[in-house]
């Protein structure tokens, strides 16, 4: 078994997926598993290093996630982050103090530039990102402080073992030299080699899919977005013409979406494609529904109903359903591999019917968006498809806040089309991670042609991001925003006010619902 990999034990941090993301940026494979994995299981998995993630618990709480103390004596390098550092302290006899909360940017001073701090200068001040309620007051015996803040250890290391801990989050972009710390651990401490690539991922997944599917037929829920397109192409490489792609026109797609997907996949990709017009069914089931979680579950259930009907039409032979589920979808939907909190249910994760007859194939479930794009390029997908902004599975239903109907969808679809047209015309599309319009359940007074209006408010959202787990709002030139606003108000009947969202993630999410 290949041991050139890092094991991450998830203690519930919302940033745990970022740890895996940063390691994979270094072309080293990593996996996230719950802290309940046994010592025997860890030995068999045979990692070159182990990272203990952060989390919301206190080491002194009841029934909190912990670790077998033997973990610290396996001879495998260990890196504890935030709660992970506190857990090491607790297991090794140090003192963790409650109640000293730090959240946000902080400065630490590097005392000992060794190990994970290799390449730093003695006394160097560097910015980190803190997010904790407890802190290490006294390091365990046999540990020395590598960096500090507020006269308390911000990082430590065991003197005779490769065990390190930091009180901050090096995986978060706001920790200025966080990538250096992770890289030092992965390569200089653990001795890993940068061998994990998009090509190696494809080879591994193709074999896994063939083994899982056997001779069965497969259907793929195709939206035309990056995720489902890459998933479909990957599965097609594994099973060939036994894959049938199903594009469901939910009535919630963007302008021209259906036609674009049909053109690309039929003319250029050479795959079987079945198009189902189910707009009436989706809109009937969504009628009057305001709660976004109910919307997602209704959409997820309806997708499965449509897929089952489509599978029956192609002979009822399909046993597997392909979905383009990604890591951020999973971590925001439910606690699959650790005790992290649910942020929102994604229609293709927590919104599926429990009794559905398909077994799922989710080849991208452990990947981040930029990794999916790398895989897509390796598979030969056209750049105009790979570079598209993310589009949520529930479509425009979660961008019309409140109940969804054809009129409001039409207003939003037109505003969104204008918005993206102007972004492309200005040459800004590739600089932005995701941009979209939102129709608010708010009406405002306006004046058009000397007459009073009382119409909808449209919000615009555009963010920059590396992985979708954190994001900052995009600083548009004022003249561009002004032009977009003017076009929407002049051309979209039913809108008389345009706002721009300047919230970052966290505390906001990228989508509004």
C-alpha cells in the first residue's frame, strides 16, 4: 500500500477540508477520517504523517472527540492544529485554559525557526488566523515553545519526537505563511514526495468505477456545469456507451443553458444525452415554498423521480447514478467524516430520497473545484467548459429568495444574463470565482418616466476564491457596476433597484440560500 500520503483526523473544524486542499496543492494525497479510527486501522492505513484538525469542542468537555494516547507514540509525525494542539497538550499532561477567546487576525513571534518553522527568521513577526475559545497555558513536559502570542505558546514541538502543534489555523489564507508551515510538515518532517496528480487521480478513479459498476448501465445527472461535465467524462472513460447522460430542464436553468449543454455534448463530446423537460413538475412542487432547506429537498427528491422515470424509458437497466458532488458540498451539508456543523443541505447530498433505487457514483466527492478543473483539462474538456463559474444544482430556485414562480424566474434570468454579459465584455469573467444575480423578496419605491414604481430589488454577488470554502467579494470598478445597474433597471421589467453584496465567506456563504 502506498504510504506517500497524509491522514487528517477531523475534530469538527469548518476548515478541515482546507487542510486537505493545501496538502494536495503540494501534490501529496491526503484523506480526512473521523477521530474514532482505531490505532490498528491507522497502522494499516500507513500514513507518512497525521494531522489533528481544529474543532469546536473543549478538551475538558463531556463526550468530546479525543484520541488514543498511543497515537503520539506510533513514530509517525503528528501536527495538531488549534483543538489538535490542545488535545496533544491534554494527552501529554500539559494545561489547557478555558475562556481566552481569540478570533481573527493576530501576530505571533517565532522563537525557534526549526521543524515546521524552518525558513523563518528568529524573532520574526507573522500574521496568523486565530479561532479558539481555549488555549494552551502550559506546554507538556518535554515540549518547547516555537512561537508565542500574549505570552502563551502559539506553537510547540516535542523535543524527542516529531510532534508539533499550533494554536492558529495555517490552512486559512489569512495566515500569511501558512502554506510554508504545511509544506515544511509534509516534505521536511514527513518526507513525502509530490506524486499525486490529476493524471494519477483519473487512473485510480477509472479502475474504481469499473470495479464498482461491473457490466451495469449508468445514468448521469448532467447540468452542463463544470462538476457534472467532468464527472460524466470520467465515468464515460470507464464504462463507455453504458453511460447515458440525462439533462433535466427544471425550469430553473440560466438563459440558454439547455441549448448550450445539448450542443456541447452531442456535437463535441460524443456521449449519449437524453433531455427531459420537467419544468412544470418542479415548479408545481415548489409552489409557495419559502424555506430554502425545503426547496433543496424538494428539488433533490424531484431529480430522483425524474431520473427513475428516465431510466425506465431506457430499459430499466440503469443501477447507478453519477453526481458531481464535491468536498465543499459535503462539508456544508452534513457531518460525513467528523463532527462539524451543518451549514446548509445541498440538493445532491442531504436532499436525496432515502428510498431511491440507484447506487451513487460520486468520483469527485473528495475534490475541490480547482482540482476538478485540473482533472477536466487532463480529460481534454474544452476550456470554455472548464472555466465556467460554479452553478448550484438547485439552480435559480435558491436565487429567488422566497416562493418561486415563472414570473420571478424570468426577471432573475434576464438580470443574470445582463450581469454576466457585462462581466465578460469587460474581460473580468476569469478573474472572478463566481458571479450571479439574486432576486430579493423586497419591493421598493422608484421613479421611472416621472411616474412612481413599486418593484423588485435585485442584488448582485461576485466573489474571488481558491476553493469555495472561503471567499472575498470582488472589487468591481465603479463605472462597471454603474453600467450593469443601469442596464438591468432599464431592460428588466420588474426591477427598479440594484444592490451589490460586499460580504465575505465567512461569515456569509457564497449563495444567499
